[in-house]
């Protein structure tokens, strides 16, 4: 299967897609992560620019802050998604974390993002005792916005001209989930 082939349908009743595993990323994952983050659809939903190299990704992994937690989703031996959580180091903001995520272009709508988000929020809640988790999402990313809202995130602000993407400025929402 090439990286752009559509995978077989998944069981709609499964918590996670059959065969999906979620784990911490490692330096050995750098080539596969570079391939993933260079996909046009993946990049379109992030602030990344094109053409990341495996060495660049490896250095980022090796120099990861102790306040950052990075998970990958793996299916059929392929990395199909990434989700990261960064806890703020400022003593007055240690109760807050920020997340970012992305899914392989050919695996959208298959439960990968839901599984990654669930796992990263479990770390935030059960291991880091974070009160607030926040994120930014492009205003045209309806699928992601619905996922975040289903997981307790609410829109807190509209950031005009937030990022420059594919030759034009785009807006984003700030969203947050406050754990009660």
C-alpha cells in the first residue's frame, strides 16, 4: 500500500480503529514522521512549512522539552497521526497545556484523531492534573472543530490573519477545555 492509498473500512463500533496503537514517538520514527508532516493535507491544517527532513525531525525529538509529550498513532505498520501536549513551564501557568495534532491525508474520518485526542487528554487529566487544555484551529477545519467540541472544548476567540497558508492569510479559533 502506498502512503496515499485508502485503507480498508473500520469497525464503526470500535473505540479505536482495529489494529491502531498509540505510543510515544522515538528518534527512530523520524523518517516516517517527516513523510507524514510533509503530506499536503497534513501540512494544510498546521503551521508547518513544506520539506521537513528526517534529520530535522530527529533533532526535534532528541531535544524535546521535559514539559512536552508527543504521541504517534500507528496502523498497519505506518505512522498515521501525531498529537502533542506541551505543559507551560511558568509557575503561574503549570495548570495549562497546549495541544496540536494531525492525521495522515488518507486516514481522515477513521477515528485516528479521536483516539489520539482521547489519549493525550487522559495524560493531561490523570497524570499531569491539568485544569486547562487549549489549542488553535483554522476556522475552515470543520471536522477538527466538531471533534474538539465533542471533547469539551469551546471557542474562546477568533484570531484574524492568524497564519499564512498556501499564499493567503487564514483565521483561527482559540479553543479550550476546562476540567471541572
